C-alpha cells in the first residue's frame, strides 16, 4: 500500500476528531453556555445537515480542481474555523461557525476516498479506502475521549483550538504527500442522471443514512446516557469512549483486510449486526459498569468498519460514478447524524435517556435488511446485463 495514503488517513483523523469532540463535551458545553443538552445536540445536527445538503453540490462544483489543492484547502478551512469556534461569544454564533466548518468536512471526507481510489490499482481499492477511513476510527479512539477529558479539564474552547492546530498540521502533510494533477471524472447532468437511475446504488447509499440515524439517536447523547445510567464521571466517560474507539480501530483494520476477499457487503452486515446487538442489550447496562464496557466494545467493533465498507461497495458497483456516489454517501452519513441527533434530543427532552435505545434499534435493523436487499438487486442486475 502506498505510504502517501497515510496523509489522507491523517486528514480523516483531523476531520473525525473535530466531529467527535462535540459529543464528548456534551455536558461541558451545556453547562458553560447555559443551554440544554438537546441544544448541544443541535450543534451536531447543524454540522451534519450542512454536509448532507452541501456535499453533492460541492462534489460537482469542484471536479475541475486538482485533488491536492482541494483536499489541502478543505483542511485549512477546517483548521481556521475551529480556531474561530474557540472564540465564539455565545451559542448562536457557535452554531453558525460549526455550520461553516462543516464545508471543510464535506469536501475532505468524500474526496479523500475518491482520491485514494485514483492512487491505487482497482484490485487494491477496497483496502486503500479502508486505510483512509482508518483515520475516522483513530479519531474515535482519540477524538471523543479527548473531548470528554480535555473538555472537563481545560475547557471546550481550548479543545476546539487544539483540533484547529491538528488540522493545520495535517493539511501540510496532504500538500506534501498527495501528487499534483489528480482529477476525478467531471460530474455532468448525465452522470447524476445515471446515478439516480441505479436503484441498487441508491439503496446502498440509503443504508448509510439509516444506520447513522440509529447510531446517533443514542451516540450523540452517550455522555449524558453514561452519566444517568452508571453515574459516570468525566474520566470514566472518556475511558469508555476510549474502549469504544479501540475496538473501532480493530474492526476497521480487520474489515479492510478481508474486504477484497469476502466483499464489502458482508463486512458491512457484520459491522451493523455488532452495533444492533449492543443497542438491543443496552438497557441491561443500567447500574453496571462492566456491562457498559462490554457493550461499548461491541458497538465500537462495528461502528467504523461500516464507513469504509460502504465507500468501497459504491466504488466497486459503479467506478465511473464514484465521485458522485461517494459524495452522496458522505451526505447520507451526515443526514443520519443530523436526524439521529435531532430525534435523540426530542427523546431526551420528553422521555429522558432511558428510552433512547428503543428508538435506535429499529433503524439499525432496517439498515441490515436494506443492505441485503440491495445486494440481491445488484446481483440480479449483473446477471441480466451479462445475459
């Protein structure tokens, strides 16, 4: 595997850390800004919705830009806006800043995967994309625990500034490591029409949104959930997020290693099944730290393997549409995050944290069913085209 791909992995680490620190600092943000936990959840929703809406348009408008310039500029924007967030005077300005920050994430996440596909032979594409998304898994190991621990000890503002510094450093790495004059195929109206005419492809993208809805209904409020269920202190919360992230890395690495052999669909179904099992069993964790640890480990094992498998699946199904499909898939991730954080906020406000898992389990189960259905449709389509 090309060492140059690691700069994209590090870039995704910076993006993922910027996303994941907010759930980790949920309690601190609510206390310092004198707002409800549901309003902090709106920071997650607003960020995610910007990526969801803007991602496909940004993918179309930036196809003529050299990938090195585009990826570096997106990380620079991300770095600057985190610095600005550290100075936000109130909740409203912070919400606007987070929405602008999301433009950098919308550009980088999707285009890093598409760029990795351009840099390796087709037979190694799945492993390459899995490696790039390893950055998100590492962000789960460091990002959310970092937000939880540092938010409690040095404040959320200093933590935001630290994310900005990390993003700036990795922007330099991307500029140095990614070759110049890499371009994706331009996405004209005909290409988008072909994408939306491909039903199996659209179903695969919908899987991404549905499982993210199920996950973030709970995960956006995990810091509060752990505090309510087991009386977790900030240190315990950060350690549990660390457990989650460690198995996230393990799951992502194992998924990337076997993806080209067993196929990305199977990797994705196994990943979602792990998350579903953890959500179903979550009510059993009330009052039990050991049970919480086990379920966080199980959930993490599947959480980040799903992202790489979905991207590789889309690229493999229609390589010529990869730029658009990967971008739309990134939008689907954040659509699910936005909807999940919003739904979870409503549930927390109305019924408390005890009911979160009951609402999260249904979308995750539906996502598995839709994934299998899309696989069957794609297979029938290939057989018909061959005939």
